[in-house]
């Protein structure tokens, strides 16, 4: 626009050249012209940035700022600070925790290193991934439809399954399975996360034990989409945890924690194979457990399979 003005064009001609209304040009000149220098694009840009810059609540309220920063120094989280202020002011929201985060990660906050008082001390804030409310697993049956006898571990032959991922292994993972009563573990070296591959591996591992597979409980991951194939081949029911509630299958989660001791997330699977995994799981299955009255998972599993018991004594 500045060059057009220097070329001698009036506001209507400039507006036509820029394909905007002439009143837009008029407002721009009135808002951003300097009495001495006239219209200077750089000054116009700086004024625009100043107008658009939002002053956070903490910048305009010094007493509130002092309170918030003092609590940050004590190790309080922004949510704790905002919640405490609301309690102290009779339920009135004094400041939102997102406003505190906005200040911490503004140019003012970063310059003064307020982020180091947060628990994770990150220099930038990672956006939260959006959570899907609708599962992509067809014909899934909720864990809430599983019988109370199974939930209370009063019936033998009900399994939980999971997929353990590793940071340096690409798509290679471990499928882990655990019988709920005996706590017997099975771990399978799995070359991919594809649902069909995962289903085939589980069927192959449990085929010899299919008489003692009455149900399988998984989390809501898409790798278990072929659950109907597993259910048909093994003649077993399949159940799924609520999204983001993997604790609902606590047996396998606890088993995975034990495996993680020897196989941390950053392990390189190039040096591992099924034989290594079998050796690790064999040690776990032959380790006495307090919850089993110091019997081993293998001893308890063999008791039920050899005697034909299904109900837990």
C-alpha cells in the first residue's frame, strides 16, 4: 500500500488494486499513520501486534500474581492454586488454571523460568491428544457385562490380554496373556500390530489350552479388532475395558510391570527372540506369589487343569 501511495494513487484506486473496500484503506491509514512520517508499514505492524497482545489476568492484577507465583514456588500445580483460590473466595472462580499455564508459557513466564516450578519442568506445553469417545472395535462387549464370579476370580479359565510396546522396536511388540486365577503368564513375540496377526498369534498360543479358555478381556486398542475370530476359534467370550481404563484388567497390567523390569521400554528387539521371552516368562511362572499362598502360577494352573476343577475353592 505504501508503494501505491507513493505512486500517486488515491484511496479508491489503492482499494481497487488490493481488492478491498476503500473504507478499509481509510481505516488503516487513520489508525496507523504517524503525523511526522505518515504511513510506515513497519510501524503499522508493530502497532497491530501491540493491539492484539492479550494482557493476562496475572499481568493486570499484581496481588493475584504475587499469590500465584508464591504458590508455584511451593510446588503447587496451577490446578491446585486455582482450586484453592476458589475455595477461599466462597466458590467464586478467581482464576482458571489454564490462565496460569498461559502466563507460565508466555514470553514473560518463560523469560523468568516459571516453568521450572512445574512438576515436569517442560520448556513448552505438550497439547493433549483428543480422546475418541466411540470405539472402532466392532461388536465389542463391555467388561461390565462380565459375570461377578469372573470379576471376583471365583472361576478358573478366564484370561486377560495386552500389547507391550517398545520404543526402539518399531512395530515389533509383545502380546501378553494372563489367566486371572492362577496368574499364569504367556508372552508372544509379535512382528506387527495388525489385528489379524495379533489374533493368529493368540489363537496359536492358546489352542492347546482352549479347554481352559472361557473368556478373554482386552483393552480398547484396535489391535484386538479381530476378537470375533479369536472367540470363534477358541469358543470363548471376549470383553473390553472402558477406553483409557486399562486398570480394569489389573492382572495383566501387574504382569507387564514384572516383564518391564527385564525388558524396559527402550530395549532393542533386534537382540531378542521368542526363546528369550519364554525364558523370562518361565521364571515368572515359577516364582511363588503371596496372593497364591506362596504357590507358583504354574503349580496353581496345573492343579486346575489336571483335576478338572473350574470353581475356585
